[in-house]
C-alpha cells in the first residue's frame, strides 16, 4: 500500500517532467527542428532557460509567468500541458497499475497530446508522428496491451479506409476539402493501438464532440467551425475515452439483455 502511494507520486512527477518535453515537441516538430538540441530557450529574448527555472509547473508560478531575463510573457499553455501530462500519468497508473501496458498507454497518450496541440496550432498532423506511430503502436499493443496481430492489422486498414472514403466522398459532394490526409493517418494509428473494434466508437464520439463544438462556434462566434477547429483533437479525445472505458462500454452494448 505504502509503495503504491510512492509509485503514484513518482509517476505523477515524472509525468510533469515528460509534459515539459512534450512542450518542446509541440513547438519544434511542425517547424522541422530537432527536439533534442538546442536546449530550451526563451522564445522572445533567446536566453537559455536555467535548470532551476525549468521545473515543471513550479517555475512558471515562481516566475509569475514571465521570463527571468526579458520579463516577456510565458504562455500558460506550458504549465497546462505539464499538468495535463502529470494528471494522465496518475490516471493511467491508477487504471493500468504496474503492468507492461502502463508505459505503452502512457507513450500513446503523450503522442496524442502532442498531435492534438500541433493540429490545434497549425491545422496539420505531421506524418512523422502518425506514419512512424502506426508500426510502433501496433507492436506495443500486441506485445504489451494484449491486442492480437489481426486486430491491430485490421485497425490500421479499416481506420485508414473509412476516413479515406469519407474524405473522398465529402470532397466530391461539397467541392471542398473537409478531412485532411493527417486525419486518415491518425485514425489508422488509433486503430493500430486500440484495435479495429474501437473505430466505430472513436468515430461516433469524435463526430459528436466535433458537432457540439462546431455548433457552439457557429452560435457564439457566427462562423463555420471548419475554418477554426481541426478534427484531430476530437479523434484523440475519443481515443483516450475508449482507452479508459471502451472495453466496458462495448461489453455493455454487446452483452445479452435479460
Ligand atoms: Zn526572455
């Protein structure tokens, strides 16, 4: 019991530190920059960030959200992503415990966080993440999360197939591009890790979320959300919901009613 508490604390703190690295990935991958060098620096004055000013969440609070050198504002997104990653490390450890599945699902969720924020910022989902993610996550799921090879294979094929046809038909019918190739690759990657049975759930929940947010945009801002909100983050949110509850939900629907 005692050791479980300590492990939870350690994994949560490690999650915050990983979140700090995810911030670097979100900022640099779309620019095609190295995520290893150079070390973090202030985006405004370029001064390298001292190690004691680089403590996740805490440094942001101590510095009052300002750079020590130029007093330029630091975006609240940095501590937010560190906190988000820490919370997921905590939740995933509670859900999966000290099993081989835990590091696999944690890496998966971290990748989804990076993809969501990049898509949100730039309306792109870098191929370098999804195309390398498809084989990596298929192997991780089969080795550590109990997915069968067939399940992962069908997940990739059906995932890529469904959105490909949705995208092609949508464009043919409306004459404008609704779904990018990035979304197609992303759903294939989700299918690789969660298996083909997850895809209907992920598509339904993400479309529902997208529709609700889209309507809110039209109602409150008076504009078509197609030009404002990308679809990738909704796919990622639905995948995370499935990761936590999917097995139970599907069992609920498929179980014989009395
Ligand atoms: Zn600065």
